[in-house]
C-alpha cells in the first residue's frame, strides 16, 4: 500500500514590524499593519492545525529588522508555540533580515535553539535535519541567506572585486547544496529550504526592503532529483520556478508592503510530500487589499462630483488606498484634499492623494497620448522639453537604448 504523503506547510518572508500605511492601535499597543501581518500568521497556524500539517517550514525573514522589539518577538514565539504544542515540528530558516551584522551575534531566531524548544529546528548554518513526523520521517536541508561579507573573513577572498566575490559565493553555495544532497537518504522524503535569490525569478516588493544587491544562485543548483520539494524564501512574489521534479517554489510573503503588489495574491504553499512525487498548491490568505483609484477629471465641469462617481466604482473598504487625479491647472482649487478624504470613508488607510496637473510641457507631446509612445520616444520628448543640448541628448538616448534592451 502506498504510504500517505507527509503534509508540509511552507511559508516565508513574514517581516513582522513593517509599519507602512499603518497607525498605532491603542488597544494592542501594536501598529495596525503589524497587526495585519500577525493576523496572516494566525491564518497560517490555523490552516496547519485544521489540516493536520506534519511539518511547517518557514523559509526565512521573520522580522523587518535584525533587532525586533520584545513585543514582536513574543507575538512570533506565541504562534510558533501553538504549532509545536500541537505536535507539529517547525523549521525556522535564517534570512537576510534575521542575520546579525557580526557572526558572533545572535540571529533573530537563535533564541529557540538556545532554549532548545522541542520540535523547533533553527537553520542558522547549512545542514540536514532528520525529523520524525506523525506520517513518517522527513529530511530537511537548510541553506540560510548567503552573505558576501562572511567571505572577507578568509584571506583568499580579500581584495577581490564585487563580481569576483559574487562568483566565489555562488560557487560555495552551489557546492554546499551538492554536499547536502550527498547526505540525503534516498529512501526518505527530502526537502531543501533556502533563503536566496535564484536566477530567472521575478522580483517583488522585497526590492524596497533589500539591503543591497545579492548573489544569485542558478536554478540548476536546486533541481537535483534527490529533493522532493524545494521551499524558497526571500522573494516576496509567489512563484514556481520548476514544474518538474522537484518543485522549486517561492511561497512569497503573507502581506503586501506597497502598491507594487496591489494585484498579487498572497499566501503559502500546502505540500503533499512523497518520495519522487510531490504535489503542492498555493493557498491564498486574506491579505489587506491595496487599491489605486485613478480618475481623469479634466473634462469635468464639477470635478468633485465626477470624482465621487469614479470613487463609487471601486471597492476600497478596509483597503489601503491611494488616489491619482488628472486635472487642468484651473481645476486644482476645486478639488480640496479634505473633500477627497471624505469620499474615502471606510478605507483602512489613505496612503496618498496625488494630482497630476496638466502643464504646458504636456502639450509638446503633440497629438499622441503618452501611453502610445515608446519609452525611447518619451525620453526624447522629455529631454527636448528640458532643453538638454543636442549632443548630450544623443548620448543619453544611446545609453537608454542599451538599458531598455536589457543590456544585450
Ligand atoms: Mn530576505
């Protein structure tokens, strides 16, 4: 009889402490956006318990910063405890936001290891955990965020250029993953979890919170069939990088950080882990909606009335909302911010109200609408309007062509 698959829940990039578009909630002493992030974690825990997860893998970045305040630490620890108390082992991988500036210092999740919390496995260094779950044994190989500056502690890497350091680090990580693969017992289901950037992945909102450019690992370093599932963290946009065996998946973050993620679903991965044949699906959580309201009021006699109609077409209840208006210069005084705010009652937070007023420069676009122009044409018009000298203009356009073509 085929064995029952192991039920694995994979999530990542929790980032407790991000406060964008929030305000202090006096009843809890916590920022309203932090509350959102914790609510999403509660959804994860509830799902794991209701669906009898055998193992939870958190692929890194527990907090916004490496120095989370005690209230955030307690909030996180409480939820980890709910899982382990129910007999669900939890792997906590160390992401770049969890890492201390000096290797001697503690990561944000080291405390679980120090206290030897039963059923919690901290992935601070590369290694393989052999975990006994309710539905059988599983191996979890952990690869924390590879950090370039650690190399500098070794003589041989000093004085190398940034690209050479990157290449060296890429090779070390790839070799280390190979070494982990050799420790795997091929009879037992195996998961690889890593917090890093993989070639070919699409970046999301982490761009805005990333500390610097990071080393990119080739996808081929992760697709060894010894793994039955590869659980990634670091990139906030949920995506699958490999549809064959093994699945290689970024769970993505649980909450939105900015409007760049307005249309991105948020959630975690629910995995049926089996040696050689794993299936998984993405489970969406109720992340706070972000809504952009755009209204072109240039033709309106009564712009505020027209805006009221436009706003009514959006569902922005409990959303973080921003408004972008297009106005003629003489209309500016007719649309006051206080009036616009009144129209947005029911929103969780008004992130901003921006008026794009049609200035003279716009006319120089000619009869074409900006949306109809190519990026190069737009740049040409812009440089013309800014009265940039002809030869300089040519130089800039050449440089831009290279950038637009992706540097090929
Ligand atoms: Mn990260």
